[in-house]
C-alpha cells in the first residue's frame, strides 16, 4: 500500500512539473509594409491543434512551453515560425506574399488560365 501511494505521489509530481512548464505568451501581429495590426491571423502551436487568432488590435494570447514553435499565418502573407524562449511577449511582423496571377478566364462556374483555354473568349467589363 505504501509503495502504491509513493508511486502515485511520484506520478503526480511529474504531472505538476510538466504542467508548470506551460506559460502564457502574448504579443501583436502586424504587417511589415504598413505596420498595421493583422486582424484574424492564426497563431498555432506547431504540430498540434492548439491555437488562437488575433483580435481587432492584432493581439493574441496562447499557452506554450519553452522550446515549442509558434506558427503565425494569414491569407496573402508568408507563414512565420517563432521558437518560444524565455520571453512572455512575442511580437511578429508578417510579410505580404504577392503571387503573380496569369490572366484568369471564368468558365461557367469555374475558372481557367487563359493560355489553357481553346475556343472563344470574351471580356466582360464591370
């Protein structure tokens, strides 16, 4: 019985130690060109489903252990990864990612690149 209690105390000690390594990380996500906050950017713990999104001021808050990796994502911007260190504040600037788009042709309910369409194409102005 004493061995069982000792084993339980040891297990609970490991669980408490593992849980105490988590800390709350806060910060702001902005765009590099304009410095404006990025509203609705996704902040994820890499390799997990744990995450959050930024508020109207670009701020976020997430719990993470030191050494874990945070992924910052937003449509039209490059994904950035940051390793959690000793600081509780991680501010990130995301770069805009502009991909060149060929001329796009709308076909019925879909779209295609102009050079791949064989047939008649008409341009409709707004």
